[in-house]
């Protein structure tokens, strides 16, 4: 991926998504060290899927990812993979900390999530551009 454009096969794209994941029961479990480790985990997982992490940060009970992906990615499958693998890795690496909050098997993430597409221009600017095309007569 160069210059914000992703070229693969016969397509060139610039697709970005904003993903928000919350902890189970919105419990405040993340420390700064955990957020740093989640950053590393998500960057690696996205790279494995031929995607790119653009921005990442979080608080005690949720995280935000902005990532670039290509058109043949199924976002729901990608999100489920990100959640399950990151949860498993965090349980292994931070099990004692997580078990203080999650007494049984520590399920890290809430079952739901928020995702939104993101672009470089607003919808109104894009609509004006499309509407201003010089449509041929006839």
C-alpha cells in the first residue's frame, strides 16, 4: 500500500474503516501496557490480512482502530478474527490481571462492535463532484 492507495489485480482502492471495540460489560480493565500490546497485536493481525493500521488508541474500557483494507475483505469476518485472536492473546499474556475482573473464562470483548466507513472527503463534496460530471447528450 503506497500513498493511501491499495492496488491489487485490476483494482485500485482507498477504503478505510473506524472500528470501536468495548470490553465485556464495559469493565475498565485496560492499562497503558495492555493498550500498547493491543496496538501491536492489531497491527500484526491487519498486516497478515494485507490491511494497514492507520491509527490506534484506547481507554480503560474500549479501543479505536482506523484501518485500510481492500475490497475483497469481508469486514464482519475480519472483525470477528480481530476480536477472537486479540482476546486469546490478551488472556494468555495478561490472564492474571483479567481474571481479577472476569472471574470465569475471561471474555475480553463485548459481543457487539461499532464500525463506520471513512473517507477523505465528505459525502456532500463527493455528491457535488458526481453531480457536476459532464453527461454526454443523447
